[in-house]
């Protein structure tokens, strides 16, 4: 990617609020990016700029150590705070344990 040029990451996020949804669904978001960013920063951007109803756990360490931010990215467990994404990617984000969802990407620990 060239400096200053804005590209996009398309992310499909697992959504489910057991207090109002009958079943889980996926919601797509298109996020502008100028450089690579972590999955955590991508989720924070969605929450701050696009959809403040998105629920996810924020990592506390931002170094991939604490494990608080664990989710599945394209079906594989990752630490959101240390997993880098590139512009042009299409990704799917799911909770680590779909049978224990409290809301969206937040699961029982």
C-alpha cells in the first residue's frame, strides 16, 4: 500500500444478543485503512465510528499475553491485540466459544 492512500478491510462479524435475537447472524463492515492494523484496533474502530452496539473484550496487555481478547479469525483462534490485518483482506470474526456467547464476541470465561 502506498503512503496516504486509503484502502479497505471488509470484516464479517458474528452478532448475537440472547436477550433479543432468536439466532446468531453476521454483520458486514467496511473499514478504511491506511496501514496494517491489529484486529483489536479494527474492532475498536467499528465500535467508535460505525456501530457502538458491537460487544467484544478489549485486551489489557496489547502484547498477546493476557488472552482476554481471544476470538476466531477465519475459523482459527487468535489474539485480537496482536493479530495484524492488511488492507484488501476479507475476514470473518467469531467468538472463541459459540455455545457460551453472552453478546456478540463476548463469551463466558
